[in-house]
């Protein structure tokens, strides 16, 4: 199934952007995991629409758990949660059934499903379905935190504006404070201000802008993952690529490693003062041979600009079979990467926790 994934933790996401509700069913959570609903609500609020620099569509994004929880703890049964869609304006999408949006899934979906695809809000191709991913990801984050494993992400860039990268070797108290208290998901306050200005510039120009999100996993023990197609990096990438608008992912030095000599790219091992094996650099991003090496797992995700822009664009009319133009209506994010920050954290949490359960 297109919306099902996982090994030990089997996740199935369902619904469409403007359907009555969206939701998720998860099998594999061990019984007895405590779920802090206040913490989960705070996490979901970071992804919710209506924030500065995002779509004006406002949804409460309050999950209703139908099963799988007893007394605030997982009970071993499949867990199912739904989130109702209340603030929808499906009429904004009427024209798109005949005129597919450039850069969007409209055209291939119309061909694949014989015109029966739900066009309103993008249907099952909408980023709206990242909300249920954040429900299971938020629970996985709590389960990982109880084992001393933390996951944090931030906006590394918006257009040409760049934030400072994470420390690849250690999670500092300064960074922890920035992650916890930042009103905008950037580590550097000045960079965050310039990012917001760049997003507003795109919005006023009736356009959009892309961005990158950097994510780091701290506290993961050595040996999570496996060789070949069982790699931890492959598991993370598979879930991350299910996030709409993702166009690339790189671990550690990523593509820059192709420019290095082996003597530069290799991360030298050493024993620290506590007798723990560490590396002096982290070009591999904390993963060697598909397995965690005990250093922070560090990866960067690239998001394309939002395809739904208000500028007039060239397209076709599938009903009249002629070339035409389109001005897109509706409410859309001028930069999807802003709200994608917690989604990347959720994707990483689900993938990491799933592989951790194997141990």
C-alpha cells in the first residue's frame, strides 16, 4: 500500500486533504508506553497551518484516539487516531480538474486514476497528510526520549538565505536552548529574520521559495541498522521521501564527499576520556555500512518551492485538449520547508524507533 511503511512498527496513513478526516493506524508499539498528550499537542502545533509565513488555513489538528490507548498508555493493540478536517474550501480547486497545476501531482494522478482522483486540496497527495505522520512521530519521539535519544531539526536554508549548521559532533546546551525556545525554526536569530523576509518577498510576488531542513539524532547506540537494503539511512530516507515536496536527502557531508580524498572524508576514531569510541569528524553523518556508529546521525532534506502559486502559469485543458493558462486560487504555503521541520523530526523518529525495536 502506498501509505503503509515500517518493519517492527507498521504505520498506515489514510484520508485526503478535504475528506471528513485524516488519520493513522500503527501496529507494533510496545504496551505500556506513556503518551504525554500536552507534549504531543505542542509538537503538532509546530506543524499546524496558520503560522506566520505559512498558509492561512487554520486547523486545530487535535487527534482523537479511537483505540490503542488505555489510561494514557499504549495497550499493545493497534493504535488508531483521526484528525478532523474542518476549515476546507474545496471550491478553490474546481478549475484544477481540467487544468493541472505545473509542478504538482494533478496531471499524473488524473491519468493514473482515470480522472477519479480527489483534486480538492491535492487529495491524498497533500502535505495535509503529514499531520497523522506527526501523531505517530510525536509518540515515537517520546519513546525515544525515554531511552536518551533526541531528535531536532531546523531550517538550514530558505532560498539563498542560510542558517548556521548543527554541530556535527555534539549537542550543545546552547543549541538545545535554541531548539526549545525559537519562535522561528532557525538556530541563528538573524538568519531566521532574513528567512522570514525572503518568504514574505516570495508571497508578495505571488510566488514561492524552496528550502532545506537539517536534522540530527543524538544518543543512538552503535549498531542500529544493517547492511545493504537494511541500512538505517535507507529506512530514514524511505520515510522522508514520503513527505510531499521532498526532492533530495543527504547524510553527513553528502554530495560534498564526492569532492574529497579518502584521507579527508574518513572520520578518525579515538577513545574519549570516558573510554567511549568516538570520531574526530562526522563526514559520514553517524552511519557506516547502514549502521549507526555512535555519533550523531546528521542529514539534510531539500524541499522544492510550493507549486501552487498565484502567478499566471502555462498549462493544458485536459477536457478541451488545448493549451491554456492558469491562476491558482486557494491558500498555500509560500515555503513548505517552514512547517516541514517537525515533519522531518517525525519521519526520523518513526524510522529510528522502528529500527531500534529490532534490537
